[in-house]
C-alpha cells in the first residue's frame, strides 16, 4: 500500500558527486555501506569486497541446499545443491555460472549438471572444485562399490558443444567399499584431482584415505588413479580425507577428528610418487575441529578449526619456516567479533596474499545468518595476517549459514548460504563478490562510522554525500542548539589511519535553533558543502533554508559558514532545503511544499557562486513543472550534473494518482543562463502509488530514478529506472 510523504521525515538527495541519502533506522549510527572506488589511494593493494549478486538455481526448490559447496576460477563458478531433486530424491546437482552470461558483469547460469548415473541419496554436489576447463563434483552417497562407497565426476567445458559441460569421467577408488564416502571432498589443479574418502577403512576402522587422479593416466584424456594417500599414523575414525587441497606439487589432507593435517609432495620417495612430508597440528589455543577446512596456495596453507563450544579459528602455515621446505605455523586467526559457536573457519579460501574465512553461524546480521571475514598478508605489519573486512549478506536471515562454503580467485569471491529460504526452506543461495577496481561505476561495502557525540534519536545518517576523500553526514535531529536543531559532520579518509574515516568537524547553522532539522539534506563538491534545514523558520514557519560551508574558511581544514540560502519568494511551509545537490559553482535546492500553484505544488531553486559579488551565492532561477499541480511535491528530490538538473515530483498524478514524474531542465535553453524544462521522464510501466521520482541521481548522460513503492516484486518492493540522454532525440 502506498503512503503519503511525511515531509519532516522523508527526503532524497543526489548529485553527480554525492551518494543518495537514505533515511533508515532511527539510530545515531550510519552504516557506510558504500565507498567510492575512484577515491581509493593510487596503487592500493588492499581490497574491499562488495555484494554484487545473489544467484539461485533455475529450478530452485525447498531443501535443495543450493550453496552447500562452491568453487570459482576466473569467470566460471560452480555451486553444489546436495539435496536437489534430479532423477529421484536427494540425487543432488551442480550448477555452472559464468560472468557476463546475463549481461555485463552479471553471473548467469550456464547449465545444471548431474552424473550420467546419479541416483537417490547420491548427494551429488556435496563437493565441487574447478580449474580451467575442468570441473570435479563429489557424490559421496553413490553406490559403485557398495552403499555410500562414493564417486566423483569430471566434467569438461566445450565437451558436447560450445560452452557445454560434458561428463568425461567417473572416478572411484580402486579399493572402494561400503560407507567410504569417497567424494566427501575434492580438489583440482590443472590435470590433477584429489578426492577424499573420510570413512574408508584401511589399517584402522574409518581411518580415511585420499586418492590422487591424473589426466592421461591409462590412456589419452583418461583420468586414472595415480596413488592412494593415507596417514602414516592412521587410527580409528580419524576422518582423514575430510578436506583436501592441492597446489602444484603439494597436497594437503585433513583428518579433523585427529586434529591433524598431512602434507604430501609429488616425487617424494620416487618419480611421480606422492610421499608424506609433514604432519601439522595446532599450536597454542583451541585445537577443537582443527582441519575442518583447508586452503593451499603455493607456499601458504590455511587450516580452519571450529566447534560448538568456542568461536573457531584459522591457522596459517607457511613453507620454509625453520628450514628449507619445512612447513610451520605463523599465525592463528580469530574473528574481530568472535563469539561462541560462530563456526569461524567453517570454510577457508586462499588466493595469493588474501584469505577468506566463512563463519557460518555468526550472528552479526541474525542468529546463525553467517558472515565472511577477509584477511590480508601484511595488514597490520610485515607478514601479519590482518582482518580487513567483515561481509554479511544483504538479505541475511536466521539460519542461512552464509559462509559454510567459500572460494576465492584473485579479485572474485563466492560464498554459499545453503539455508537461504528464497524458494522454500533451505532452498539455498550463493553470493558473488568482487574486489575494488579502478572503476567509478562500482560501489562496494566499506566501513562504519559514528558521530563522536552520537546520542539517541539524533538520526545520524539522515543524509550523506561524498566528494573525493571527504564525507558529509547529516544528523537532522541533533539537539545541540535545541530539540531537533540538527547538525552535520565532516569526515575525511585517512584521518586516524590508512583508509580510516575520521571526524574533522561538526557543523551547525550560525543561527540554528530548535526544530530546524539542519542536516536533513547534504551535498558536497570539492571544497564546498551545503546543508539543508527544511523546517528552519526565519522566513516563516517551516519555510526552510540551506547553508553553504567552505573548507579552510577560518583556518586550515576548518569548515566555515559562507552564507545562508533562502528562496527569493520564501513563504511559510515551503520546506526549502528538503533536497540538495551541488556541482562545482551551482547549487540546487528543493522546496517540495512551495504553493506556487496550490498546496504542495513544489519548486526547485538554482543558485550560482559569485552572483552578486565574489564568493556570493545568488539565486539564478526558480524551477517549476510545466504541468504543475497541487500535492505533486516537485522538488522532493534534485540532482545536477554540468548543465542539467533533474527534479523529482513523486506524487504527481500523471496517468494515475501518486504515479510520479521527473523533470529535466537544461541551462541556456531559451536564453543565456536560462534554465528551461527540456523533457519529462515517466516510468514506462508506471502505476498509481509508485512514487516515481522519490529519489534521483544524475551523472553525465545517465539519470537514475527511484520509485520506492513500485510493486513489481511485491507490494511497495520498489524499483529504479535508468535513462540515457539523446535516446529519441537531442536532450530527450
């Protein structure tokens, strides 16, 4: 159901150099969910991951547990759905996705894979691994040598057609037996595959084993078993093979019930022989669950350990510690928000100097919703592994278990959340993440900042705007100059540490007083900031005002008030300052309750620097809609870029009540320095109550319009529309 706007609480701000403001939870904390990538320090190697996309299976269903296993290599990703229905119940499936399959940087499903002979309770998709054009899928419940003896399947890209993935081999153990669970874990590097069989009975009951397979072993393109790996100190129920990893000529096998990890090397003990070279055990601290997960990348090994009675940990081991080719522990890592039963270490992935850790029962977003932690080598000191980011799913919910499976390849990460309920209980989801690129069109999660003097009901975060390394945050109900007088905070990057956002100053209006709501809208461009106070009452009750501040006015890095802006025809109730946009020497201020042609008609005002004197800001134009009408609230949102201004009228009744419209104005259209309406933007599928134009943004030749109550994905689910200039004519 649509709601009328509450003028004292709703606002939107956007400009080419701003982040659109969001009026969210009533709290003195602003979650800075986005950082401008173009402003990252040049040459910075630190990455920050942002949620790019959530993917689900094309035939998703309840209890499929899509996301149970994940793997990524370059632009290809595989996701296991261990309980998916294939030819029968709990057959399992694996899904292949590729980048750009569904559009630029969009990940689209290419194919759903099942084995040629998969059957009920095979749990195909329990494990997945990918390297280049080869994908391996474990099915530990398969019955080739007895119930749950297990199998693994190898698929190859372009086998059976361009971009098709065809099965080229079914792998089984040469001595497979009932309940071995061969396929519990899989790993692949190039033409070598490792498969774990954690319950295999060899020299001891259920001690476990791992098997190495190679391509062209036993014939051209054949995948044959090279060797069987077992622990030199095997004992009953060790679960050797619970996790496996391979990198070049090194293989790691975890026996998590024995709290040990075994390292094997090719050519150790003979040509092409795989010999045990080291047994790793945990050092100081908790040892519970050591070996639950593994990641191996050249000279670095990450070992996850978790339990239900502590938070979990990850141990980092490196080669050449205390001797050539000797592997030794260098760090033990825990989460910054460690708590009992978070299962930190449920999954780990390594890529160069970056480590991704899943904590599938982390409660940061919701009970057992899960979280990811990104660590980097040398973060916090030479050879130190420091936590640089925590990531939660945007749609996190209880018992999603986000992070139960993870993988990382360079700047791309993937995480599974098999408990996600998007298509029924435990239907499951997978999430793609990308690291910072030198691409100002991408926006990624960053840090959280708070006001130094934050208090209840300040509404810190009411509005935000950024320009370069400077951020302005509005706190519209701050009480410093009286109840709801308002304030704004200026923050700067690298103040207090590298990539840290530190508070520079707190801004107030020189004539601020109770109920002004200074900070309800903010804008910044270079050295100039503008703050709206939509219920300031100098020119009449709730007439509104806006204030311009400049950096270095009154001292180095001091932000001093330059002037106070008000409409030439200001009147009570206009709420001038409800929306703000600035670009260079131009400022646009929205007054959505201006009564130019009836109550709530609305208007927007353009101001220019140096109009009326050096550094003076003078009113250039008052903008109104060509079809203005009462209660359209024209000016509820504004944006500016170069010689173009967008103004939103979200309650304009154009073809339907409260449908909404947006108006584009162009400078010098109709005369020098004249601002005239060039076109009106409407949603092609607009409907009554959509509030199209509630928010707007403009950059170059592209405009984005928010319709907060559009119902496409459910009642008031909302939509955003993208428009391009010159589509259908000049300035159209």
